[in-house]
C-alpha cells in the first residue's frame, strides 16, 4: 500500500492522514482546543484575513532566509514549538523531531511533558534547543529540571505562563485521556511526577491540577533567573501590559501565544495580538509567535507585523519530519 504521506504537499494535509493513522484519543489530544474551540479556529482564520501588498521588479536572485535568534544563527525564522508526548504519535517521538530540526539548522523547543528526556534528546547529536518549562509547587523539582536542561546543552527556557490550571479540553474529558501505559513523562522519572493516574475526568488535567503552581507571578520569573544563566522567554503573552512587565523583569524575549487555543477560549488569535505586543516591546526584546502557522506565507505575515520569528507545532509521526520542514519553508 502506498504511503499517504508521499502525496502530501503542505502541512495542512497531515491532519487528515493523522486522523486516519492515530487512535482517536491521541488524535483528539493533539488536534483539539478548549471548550467551543473558537480560538482554535480563529488562530487560522485571522491569518486568512491578512493580505499582502507585494512590490514588484525587485531582484530576488539571491535570497537569504537565515537570521539570528538569541545569538544563534539559524537557517530561517521558523522554529519548533513544544509539543507534548510525541511518542504517542511515533515510536521515536521527540528524538526524530530533534534530528529533523537539527538537519534544517533551526531551533527545537522540547516540552517538559516530553516522552523523551532532555538527555535522550541531547544524545541525538548537535542542535540548538530550548526547554519549555512550567513552574511547579515544588521548586526543587523546577530547579532540577532547569539544571538538567542546562547540563544537556539547552540554551534557553521558554517559560509557559498561561496555564495556572489546565484548559477545559472537552475532547480529552470525553475520551478520558491518559498517557498510554507504555509511556512516561521522561523528564519526571525519579521525581514522583512521571506517571499520571487515570481518573473519571482527564488524567492529564488531574496531573496538572495537582502539580502546577497556581500562585505563579512575576516574582517567580526573578527566582528562575537566579538559578540559571539561560535566557528566559515568556510564552503566553498577548497584551501590551504583560509585555511591559516581562521587559521590566528582564526577560530575554516574548512568545505571543494562546497555548494553541488549548487554554482560555475566546482570546484573540495570536496573529491578531502580535502588533500590540510588538509595539509595547518597542524593540527592547525580540517578539516571537506561535499558533496557527501552517505555511511560509503565515510566517511572512508574522514577520511583516514585527515578529522576529515563529514557532510551529508538530509531531514526528509517519516518518515525515523532513517533508514538514520543506512544506512550511
């Protein structure tokens, strides 16, 4: 039987293939948003409403898409956002993603809820990698995760700040989502946090509710800076007010994000919030964006509106990591 991935010409077409290949619980976990999923749809529709005003008769014989992100030279301003539990989609999970990202000379952000550890990802070879982090009630756990990421060669922290509680993802509730028993959250092994209990609700919701610190505030950003030399990007900012506070706290950059529309429904699409954040940042720190990016034209729209780069979410199923980058680029 022919591999359906062989006929894919753009990232959007992966969705239907994934729907056919993955168990319903796994597909719904990756694909769904919070509550009515209005923001999930708006993340795409907002891009569709933006139009180009192209100039013509410009010599484009030589085009250089490379740029510099936090001092790292990368091949393009398109990087990989954290995507949790990738081994649910493919046996190699985050390891395949790490190899694909490194082969294209750009940046991978590893989810702290990965099914491969920071050490395992580092073992795939050289690459520029950021570590996505939640702050937990037990600060010792946070400190251990940060130290391990730093030791493994990760070069920045993407601090997720929009998840005091897990968004109401109704597909997960209906499916009674839980991590398949043969997998664990590898970064938490040995910390009494690596297993999720099955409950009548979502196992992931139960896990997060019990561990993420709801009291997280700007003072904790300062604390995090005190335990690591890695620059901190604040992930989950969509307002000018929070942009200014992030800069006051000494954050190295801002990621305009609504958590892939998986947290609070009816917040703006990230591309709609981008200009406000860029204006408030006033060039003091780079501003990045994730959410809804499916094509190179989406990345171009974000760059034209002031972003320094975009992050795309993906998982390494169907052995098609390289095609993902070719079709986005």
